[in-house]
C-alpha cells in the first residue's frame, strides 16, 4: 500500500514559534547588542588587560603598552608592544620552524582524511606568509597591528553574536528564560576567550615571528568563534533535554 504523502525527514521539520518567544529573542538580541555598543570602550580595555595579564603571567614581554584605534566611534584600546624576532635576521631558525610546521601538516593530512581540505588551506596560508617574508623584505607587521585587526573583527562578532545566540537559544530551547541565560553566558565567554586566543597568538609571534600570524588569525579567529557557538548550543540542548527527562545517559 502506497502512502498518500511522505513524511519529511526530521532534519527539515519545523516547529511552531510563538509570537512571545520571537519577541523575547528580538528584545534580548537588541538589548545585548546595544549594551556592547554602549560599553564598547570598557569592554575593549578589559579584553586588552586580560590579554596583557596572560602575557605577563607567561613572562612574555608586554611593554610598553600603547593605545590603538579599533573603530573611531568606539574609542581606543590598550595594546602590548610584544617584541619578536625578524624573520630575515634568523633565516635558519625561520626555515626550520617552517619545515617543522609543514611536516606536521603533511602528517595530519595523511592521517585525518576529514581534515584534508582544512589542512591544505592552512598550508596555503603558511606558504603565503613565507613568500612575503622571502620576497618582500620591506614588509613590516608587528603585534600592535595584529591586535588592531583582531579587535576590529572581534568587536563585530560581539555585536552580531546576540542575534545568532537568541535565534539558537531562545527560539529553540524549551525555556525562554534559560535561553536568555545562555545568550548572556555565551557573550561573556566570547569576550574572555577572545583575549586568551589573542594572548596565545602574540606568544607565538614573540617566539617565531610573523610566519604563523595569517594561519593563526584564520584558525583561531572567526572560525573558532563559529565552533564555540555550536559547542554552546550542543551543551544547551543537552541540559534542556536532561531537565525535561527525555535524555537518558548510561
């Protein structure tokens, strides 16, 4: 017996969204985004201070501290002037670091089939940085410029993140109040985790120079922002299902 119609797969099924839930999501997103804009200068300063504290904690020189412009309406932010070796001044060390990193990528490419396209793109970024170092000796890039690029990208993420988070947490989770809590928690995590990642990038800059900066900006920048949003959403779903009694763990 043939059915009159075929049930849609669960991956494309929709669920009803009430007007109150949608309104709560919009109000939460607007409120958090406006708060980020209003307190942008203190947030940027706090972000930079956390980064500088981590550098000092690992005994990486982080002085002098100067002010850098992120976006004119948002005000400046402190930036550590991290010293780093000039690549052309230490060609042997730079070459060995490049070869070691490339060898590690080749091993990962061979052993992890699912990550091959990603590894190939990282190789392209690594080769691009190496070409600039070798064929453009006048090229100059320091830690303050890197921090400026990083903060300009991250402040945009912090402004747009509440909209994505509100859609994921408030609209889809059983409890709208819990969804608001997850939105706020994700926003705080985004700022603190960004400072930790930036400190790591500056530490790599201090020991190896500018060779890995494009690679790190891609792998630890916007791409990792997407990853932790998905991780938070998975955690929120797990917590909600366990509270609802529909999730059973052995």
